């Protein structure tokens, strides 16, 4: 289930986000977290099953959703969690076109391709 980020999940979210190649530096990681907390166009969601095991960060535009961050706990990778997060976001925003950054492009392309098969 996709849930909205709350400050009480900060340590878990930072841990998951730190798996992104752009977030290896603690200062950059803190800036990214601050962006999601302060900018209304940027939203951070967590994937919760029994525990929180995934994260997806988006920027909502007028016609687009930009996937800025996506990460799944290493112990839950290759279980389709990332695809479930993208699919849920697409259900939440059916009228928007999904875009990626250079760091999320490969993953997003794979998710959309598999959805259309």
C-alpha cells in the first residue's frame, strides 16, 4: 500500500533514499528530504506491507508526474514492489504523463513496458 510520507518516517525514508545514486552524500540526502517536506509540488510516498520497504518521490506538474526517486529495500528487490508503486501512482494520476530523471529512466521505462504487455 502506498502511503504519504510523514516526518515520523524520516529515518526510514532517508535509509531507502540513500540507495539512489544521487543521494550518497548526506548533505544531498538532507536537501532532498527538505524539498519533499517543504515544496507542495514534490511528494514522497512510502510502500508499506508489514514494514515500509519502498519509496517513490514525485514532482507533480500540470500535465506530468516526474519520478525523481524510487527505491526498494535490498531484501525485497525483484518482488515487483517498484512496479506496484508506479502502477498505484498511475491509478492515482490517470490524466498525467509520467516522466523520469536520468536516474529513474531505465526503471520507469521497464515498468511502463511491462504494463502494456
